[in-house]
């Protein structure tokens, strides 16, 4: 697919985006369905108190990840996000069994059980968290991009955050530096409508978050975050711009979460009718409808995908259940680099 991209200096360049094929749709369906069921399983075991602390689920926002992964080069590009971060490392290539084990606090987890729900991390697959501090990952994402530019690496960092984090001062400082230094970073706000329980309308006198980029003359714009095709196109353009050396882009993914901010959220701030309306444009359903319309798979083949997803989720649960908890000594081994640290009693 050919796209016309206008860079910030108005130079017109023709680039080729990775094709969206029959296999792309089948992969999107399988992946997004797995992410949804993986999160549903976590909700179930959380109620059983097998997973503790906070738990922020991604249900409804899967197209933002699916589309972005299609545009990325997973052999070199990086990703960093906030605490709604369980399925992103899976998409980047991490073993989902290790992710679930981390949520269980088990030693077989991605951080040996020391990170938990909000701090999934996979350096091997270039996923740099999972950050519990609201907006804390925004300057870190720019830092990763600065490192790549400094070292001459041909890599781009996708930096995600929520609509609540868009109100942090660190965003403005980071945007200014990223534009000054033309860092290879794509800033993506996942606007799911609510910062915890506070609607976007109540947090500022504007609702178009993407316009924050205009003050820095940063290429920016809104994207249909419920459609992986639209996401892939927008992220592809932004990545190509960054890889050319033209600097960052700011994209506002207009999406929606079907569950509360976290498992402790009673969701009194919205109605069931509102959630039902957004479920009519569920990204998984949209992709499945295209698969059926274009006859990319038979009913039996779709059923096989569904059963395969269920089987893998159960395998992840069993792996986490059967894995051991870390030994107490690990706490000190992971905190203190110096083996004879003098203040341990």
C-alpha cells in the first residue's frame, strides 16, 4: 500500500506500508481475542485473591496495540507504557505464561515476581514497562529515543500514556525537548474517556487532546482507536517520520475501556447504556465481521482459533499456579548490588 507522507518541512515522500492481508486479519483476531480472554482470566483469579494489589485491564483498547504492532519493526523498535500493561509485552513477543506468573508474584515471572501487575518488563523484547507513576513513562520514552539517536540506531520508541497523564507537566517538558532534538519517538495517548473516574471534559477546557502537540509544532492528530487499520496507518506514518529523522509525532487514540479503571472501580461515573454503545464497535467484532464478510476463514476455522485461545489462557493459568514464589533472599539480591552491603541485618 502506498502512502503519501508530508514531513514537518513539507517535503513529500512516498513510502510503502506493510500490507494488510488475510493473514493480518486472522492474526489480529487471534491476538486481540487472546488478550481479551487473558485479561478476563486475570479478573477471575483476582476475585479469588490469587492476584493482589491493583489490576488495570485492557478490554476494549486492543486495536490500539494490534494496529501499532503491525506498523512496528519488532526487531528494533521499543515500547513503553503506563500500568495498563499486561498484553503489550505479549504482543512484543514475551511469553504470556511469564506475564501471568508475574501477576501471581511467582519467581517464573518477567521480573521474578517482584514487579507485579503494574510493572511488567521485558528488555529482551524491548518492552520497557509498565510504570505506576502517572505520566512517569513519558520522559523515559523520550530518553529511550534519545539513546537510539545518540548511538545511531535506526529504531523508534512508542510512548503510551492515558488521558489523565496528558495533564502532567512532564508531558510538556518532554514534548519541548523531543521537538528540539528531533527524537525518534511516537507519543500516543490512549484516550478511553476517563482518567480513573473523571471524564476528559472535566479535566480541561478542551476535549481534543491531540491539539497539545500544536503548541510545539509537533505533527499530531486524532485516530480511531477502535479500528486496527486506522491505528496501523497513523502509527506507520509516525514511525516513518521518526525513522527519517524528522522527529516525534503525537497521536490521540480515541478508544474505550469496557471494564473499570481498575478492579476496585465501581464505575458510578458512567451508565451501562454508554458501555453497551461502545461495545457495538468492539475492535474484535469489527475484525471478525471482515473475516466473515471476505470469507477469510470458515466457521470451523474460527472455532478452532477460539478453542486455541481458551487452551493457551488455561496453560498460562496453570503455569502461574504451579510456579513457586520467590525465596526471601531474592528481595535483597535484587535491591542491593553489593553483596556485602553493610546495612543489611
